[in-house]
């Protein structure tokens, strides 16, 4: 609308050109506290929410390939979020190993994407028998690194190079982009 001096600004014009435009802003589109918006294309936004899961139980593994922990710990932690082609994933745990081998906590991604856990997206403890380490790492999935937009589930997985790995205070946080 182009305003003209002396013309009347009607309720219909107000609704169409002011109210309706304000209802297209990110603030008006927000549906949940803590959300953020990402561009999904030209003139297109999507609301995203970070999520986190914590499992304080301790579990062990002797597996040299990524998998779940032995009881009493449960599988995971697990986080399901709506992502675009990118996400930041934070992995945190207290890790130990009975020998001089390494203990690692990574994650699989399932749902819209299919990614197996990998050392380059894992937190690890190396080479000090019966030592312990509290560690956090962050992996940034960027466009082209395997995330397919949609509902993705991130599940923590564990492995050792040798010995028995013990994992506790396990946390997984996903910040979808």
C-alpha cells in the first residue's frame, strides 16, 4: 500500500498491510519457548528446538564396535528432533577403561538420516589404566555430511579399543539448524 496525504486508512487496509505482515514475523510464528528459526530457503523459515537427554546410570562395554552398554545402564541417551541438513551435537560423559585402551561415546543417527557412530564424532578417553576423564565434545553436521532434513533420532553408542569401558553421567544434546 502506498499512503497518500489526506486519505483515510481503513480497518481493512490496517489488517491487510500491517496486522497480516506482522503475523508473518518469526516472533508471531513462534510456538514454543526456547525455539529458534532457521532459513529453509528463500523467504522461508522453520522453527527448531534444541533438546537434550541425560542418563546418569553407569554401564560398561567390552565391544570394539559401537553399540549399547551392558546393564544396568539403558540404551542411549536418545534425542529426537526436527532438523534441516545441519545440526550441532554435544556428547558428554565420564569415561574409564580398565586397561590402557580407549573408551569412546559417539552416536548413531536414524529416522530421516542414517549415520553410524564414528570416532570423529565421539568423545574419548585414551591410555591410562583405571583412570577417569569427564569430557565433552561437539560435532557440527554441515550440509553434505549426511543429515537429511526431517525427524532425526540421535542415540548414544559406546566402544573400546581394548579392556572394559565404564561410562556414566552420559548426556546428549542436539541443536538442530
